[in-house]
């Protein structure tokens, strides 16, 4: 009887798919086209290569989740493959990226909300208060029940895709093919333009591992997670590529580079000025849903690490609804501090920096997960065998991740590495407590 009750509190395949889609489709889809405008139509190849890389990583993560259905996802695979220190290194870096991402998403949510409440754009104090209100509302929901958060994720995911589809479908009737000429407007080589574009686009795919992290809260994780990961990646790829193609067809590279809200401008160009409110509403729903998903994940990573004794024991606390409330609350406190410390910076500066930093720290977790996949195949562990397809997946996944490290730039890599090193004292302190 108790098993049935526990099962009812866990996430099914569609809710888990919504978590993947909701975690990926956040603020990036509404902001990245501006960053890609400097390259012109050639940046669409960035979406293609980022999608291919995301599919390969999703395939590897899905197979790992079937063999090791443990909470923590990339952290769990790295720990099993390479030991507790590397596992901590991956988990700490991933947790760090979630803090930065949640702060950026909260700010972006308020900026879109400013279309309806103009005072938010001119009052920094009101803006911060609204950001914190959104964070702590969702923190309360996730701290009470993972199941309740999952339902909210399913609803917001459906609602956020609708306006994107409207603009995408409508955009195909307003395409101006001259907007794609010349294909590369950056002045740099095609290879360089595609490399940087792919690194930027990959940020929008961060979240492919979202289903693997709360594995302990998912029904039949060995079956549900691989399905949800692939379903989510397919849905997101279709939405991203179709909407970006339509957007570049409606707006010229110059128009794209001189706007902060390209989807709103495209909607206004197609249907009139009032159409921007449709896009703003979609952006608010999108960022709010993404914030919900990442707050849920922010509690799962430290939960898994604490259970293994490499974070203090209180992070392993869960309530009767199986929510890691302590980890979620601590994570949101840190995000609150980040918001208060950065309230004087402009949204664009904070957001761009967070893109690169989040991408780099996430790539660390992908690199070690892919390496663990290759190691398990060589050693014939967890049902993996030294097959050619496994080695090809490992080499391509590893090569793609390293390529993306180069595309992210040396500054983001340096700062990300320093952030990872700052976790070492925490690891030493936690190990001494055992």
C-alpha cells in the first residue's frame, strides 16, 4: 500500500518530458536570436550542429540513466565511473550553474513582465522584489511537493509552446528570402561563425539532462527517463529550428541586431503593434515555467551528493511528499544573494555572461558523463559492451563537448574553472565529517 502511495507522488513520462522541455525552453529562445544576428543566416547552422550534439548527448544520458537510475544524473554517472571526488567536481559545477541560471531567468521573467507593468522597467527595487517573489513562490511549491511542481511544469510547458508555434507558423507566410543574403555577415570565417553560433545555441539545449537528475522522484526511471529525454529533445529541436528560420525570414539581420525582443518585433510586423503582448505573455509563461523546473533541479543535485556523504547531511533531508526542501531553500537563498549583488548591472550584461558560464559548467558534466559511458563500454559494466556504436557515440559526444568549450571563449572557461576549484574546500570539509 505504501509503495502505491509513493508511486502516486512520482512523475510519469509526460510530466518528465515536460520537465525536459520546460527546462530547455526558457529565456534563451526569446533572447538568443539577438546574439546570433551578428552572424546572419549562417547562424542557423549553429542550431543544426547544436541539435545534433544535443541528440548525441541525450542518447548517451538516456542509456546511462537506464543502467544507473540514480538521483543526480551526470553527477551519479561520474561518481560511479571515476570516484567521489570527480563526482563532487561535476555535481558542484552543475549546482553552481543552476544558481547563476536561476538568477538570470528571474531577471528575464521580470523584464518581460515589464511590458504589462511598465513600472518594473524603471524601478530597480520593485524589479528585484518581483524577481524574489517569483523565486520564493516557486521555492515554496517545490519545497512542499515535487509532484505539484511537476503538474505546474506540464501546464506552463503547453502554454509556452502555443505562442511560439503561432509566430513560427505565421512567419512562414512573411518570409523575405533576401534576409538570408549574404549568408555570413560577421566578417569572420564560416567555420568561426558556425563554431560560436553553435556554442550560443547549445545554451538553449541545456536541460537535456533534466530528467536524469530527479530520478528518485520518477516512476520506473530506467524506462521513463530515456523516453522523456529523447521526446523532450525532439520537441525542442523542432520548435527552435522552425521558429529561428521563420524569425530570420521575417526580420533582417540589422533589424534583429537592434532589438531586445525579436519575437515581439516579428509579431508586430506580421499582425500589428498589439501582437507584442501575445509574445510578452508567452515569454512570461516560458521563463516562469523554466524557473520552476530549475528550482526543482536545484534541490535534487545537492540531495544526491549529501546522500553519498560529499555534502553536509542536512542537504539529504526530504519531507513526507519526498521533496528535498532543505536543498531547495538553501539554493534559493544563494540565488537571492546573487540577485541582490547584481541588481545594479544591466540585464543584457548579466544574461550574456550567464549564458557562457552556464554552458561551460554544464559541459564539464557532459564530458565526464560521456567519458563514463566509454569507460563502462570498455570494462563491460552495467550492461554496456565494447561495441563500435558505443565508441563512436563516445568519441563524437566528447569531441562535440570539447569543441563547444572552445566556442564558449577563454573568459567563461577560466571563471568556470575557478568556480569549480572553490568547491574543493567544501568537499574536504564534508569528507572530514564522515
